[in-house]
């Protein structure tokens, strides 16, 4: 097998790479047990790669994760690994679909909400049970049956609906994985929590403004999308709302423990003025800063 990464521009070219027939120019399901000369390919399509019987470390799988299969999600222009351990082709399926397929469909409007397409494949992939894998393959089979039907004016809508169902099941299984990993995730969540607090307490928020997930992703070796989703699962809040709550919690500490004034806190925590600080404090706590001091 070659060591280079081949750029694949179209679904048709990807099919040729695996000696698969092209049933639709914008979507394909590829059996990975076929021949392929490349270890990595770079597709300009969305891709869902199902690797059956993965190795322990494949996709970041832990001993407490399910091991029937690991599913990797890649957005357009990202590399995907098509070989497993010892340079052997993976056993499983590869679903690819072009962005043009989504034009005018509900999936086209919702695709940005499937944040796992931005996860790191080496550490944040989805690990499924045998029952979950059966559901995934049922969805794949439904897509394949529609591909066999042929192309007409309904094809794009029906196929995209079936892909959307598959992705919704993947959302459900990722939610389950957050539950399965809850105890281990607690440590990661606590680390993110402390990183955010340190950012605020060390004056960075005053100098550099409110942080985004990218401020922490490299240091924690997590994708920004995964940090967002982990915080939402653990706290029930999106990242921006979570930051505001943490900022007010720190402000509370400054009021009670350090006896700091509203003006000091507003400057130190980057509120851009006392009025902004006291307004947000009231919104979150239900009381004024003076009431809280008493």
C-alpha cells in the first residue's frame, strides 16, 4: 500500500478506488473489504466510516467502551484512514455523500448541528454495541436500497432523509457514550472547569476577552466541538452560557471572600462596565450585588 494520501474529488473517483459501481453521483456505500492501494484518502464529501472489531486504542476506545464497531465521522476535505492494524484493510462500510446532495433538503439545514463531524477521529469517535451496530446497518441497508432504485426527482430528498435518520441514531449513541463515560468524563470536565476559572482569575479575560473553546482544545488534546458537547451534556448549558455562569460564580467569591467592589470586579472579569456586570448578576442570581453582600 502507498504511504501518500490521495485526494478524491468525487464520489465516482472514490468508487473507482474501491472497484465499486456508481449508483448515484453524489452518494455511495463502499464495502471496505475490497482492494485499495492507499492507507489514507482525502475526500471532498462527508464520510461515515464503520470499522468492525476495532483494536482497543482505535478511535480512542477505552476498556469500558463497546467494541462491536467504531464509527468515524469526517467533514469535507478531511483525511480518513482506510486501514486498520498492521496495514490491513478495515472490515466495515464507508458511507460518503457530497454536499450537493443536501441542497434544498432538511439535512442541508441541519448538517451543522451534527457536531461529531468535527470531532478528532483518533480520540473522539463513536464506539457502539452489537445492538447499536445492527441499527446502524439497518440504516445503511435502507440507503442502499434507495440507491438501487435509481435516480429521479425524489431521490435526493429520500436519500438525505435516510442519511439524516442514520445521523440521528448516531446522536443517540453518542449521548449514550457520554453516559457510559460519565465517571471518566468527570475528570475531563473538571479539568475544563479549572482551565476556564484560571483563565478568568489570572486576568486573561480582562486582557484578551471572553475565551472560546479553541483556547483550551490544544492543551487538553480535545476538539472544540467535543468540548462544547461535553460541557452541554455535563452542565446542560452551551459553552457561552456556561462561561457566564462561571464568571458570576467567581464574582460571588470576589464579593464575599475578597470584599471587592463592583467596579473592580467589572474590570477584572472583563464585563466592560459596572452596569453590564450588575445586570448580568441580577439575571443569573435574581438579586443585586448589594443584596448579595448583605
